[in-house]
C-alpha cells in the first residue's frame, strides 16, 4: 500500500524519524532513567518499541492506558501519573495487578485519593507534589502527612512525582536561553526534593520532553517524557535533538484563487497549541472538517483539487487521540497500520 492510497485524514509516522528519536532518547536517558509517557501516542505497538529500547517502566495518564498496556504484556512497572477517584477503575487496575502479576502505582495528592486507592486494593502509590503547574499535586509541606496516611492504610509509598509542565517550554526565553529554563526547572525540583525528604522511597519522578536533559543535577530518578518520540511544532521550537516523525496527511478538496482547502479540520488535529504547520503556506482558518491555507508567496506552486498535503500538528497528544490508526510509513510506502489502542478513559 502507498501513502497516497490511505484514506484521509491519515495519521502517519515516518519510520526513519521514529527510529532516530527512539535511539536519541535511549542514549540520553537509558533504561529506566526514562519512564516513557504513553499518553503521547496511546499505542501499544509503539510502546513495545520503547520497551525494546530498554525502557520497561511506563507512565500512563488514564486507567484505560494502564489496562491496555498490561493486556499487551507491557505491565512490568506502570505508573498512573494522575489522580483517580473512580473505584471501579481503580478496582480494575488492582485486579489486573493481582491476576497478571504486573506492577501498578497510582499518583495521589489528597486524603480522598489515598483512601480511594486503599479501598480499591491498589498496593503502591507515589505522592504527587505541586511543583508550580496549576494542576494536580499537594503542597510540598503536606506530602509527609499524606505518605503517613497511605502507609497507615497498608499502601507502599514508592516516593514522589512532580510534573513541571509550566516550564516545559518557556516563552519568550525558550528561543534564546535554555540555561534560564534549566534554572526554573531546578527551582521546581527543589520543591519536589523537599517533599521527598519527608516522604522517602526510591522514586523521584518528573520531567517531560522539554526538560528531559535538564535533570542531571535535580535529584530526579526518572524522566516521564512522551512527545519526544513523535514530536510537534510546539516542541520543535526548543531546538531539541528530536525530529518530526508525525504528520497528518490530507487531501485538497477545493481550491479558490487565493487559497486551498484540505480535509483536515479540528476533528483531526489538536489545536490547543495553535494551528498546524503547512510548509510553504499560511494557515487561514481551521474549522470542523476543513483547513484553509494559502501560499506564502507567488513562487509557491498552487495546489489542485485531489493533491495530497502533509500537515505538521502543533500538539501531538490530542492529535493522536483523534485517530484510530497510526500508519507507519517509509517514504511512499505504508509499512504497517498500528491501532491507537489506548484511547478512552
Ligand atoms: C504527568 C506528566 N508527566 C510528563 C508529561 C510529559 O509529556 P511530554 O514529554 O509529552 O511533554 C506530561 C505531559 O503532559 C504529564 O502530564
């Protein structure tokens, strides 16, 4: 099958770029120094490649991701790096841990999440600490008491996690001063280490694609990067050594004097980091099923109805989550179709 034969919008991954990204990260964060986040690709076939590169512990954002990873035989050490209160889903996770002899650890940041984990039979938790991102995580000063509560309920507390999502990319510093980013990451990790001093345990888990190489001296024991393997325009601006592996292929379905329209709209593209990139063109409008774009200048050849266009998403995670299949491609050839099988909650 050729790429041109795929029905569009088609999510494609370039095998050469994917292989390069896997190797680059495995060299920088070998073995369990990296706990790949599967939320970026939601695909067990891709996770298996990460495991083959030595990363056998994984980060998940939803119970569904952890259940799917375990079912695929990739459950050696799964971290649900997110707060879960739903007892049914937590019980599914703990039943899985019992029946498949897999390891499941769940993030907790409140009395309620600790008690839910204990009630559902979860055995291991990490104390999730707020390191500056206005999202989940307890105050560093509350971490010790939460760990005490968890232990009193029979849970094993493996350590702490703290996601510094607010400094994954820094604007406008990101383009000029990565040292400044390193300093802000270090400050965020001071909070995490302070919490760890009270909590104990072997694990200090943090980081992502934007900071994977800024943790040499932060005390962090594992990095939770996900996007690195596929990449997007948002992370491309940081000048990291990862290459763009993910594209959405569209078909031009209409043309006008000054623009062309492809069949790749909001329902095929995560737009929370802005519009996608159509090389050589400006994106004018993105609506439900349409992307309207016009050439940068007169030297750019005009598109015709039926042409194929390669679109670079601005944000990998939500883009992938909108597609059922991730097509592995090598030049014009389609090598394989991988189900995006970890979707859902
Ligand atoms: C808890 C957690 N860890 C790590 C990451 C890093 O992912 P990425 O490498 O895609 O930036 C994320 C991304 O949102 C996250 O939510």
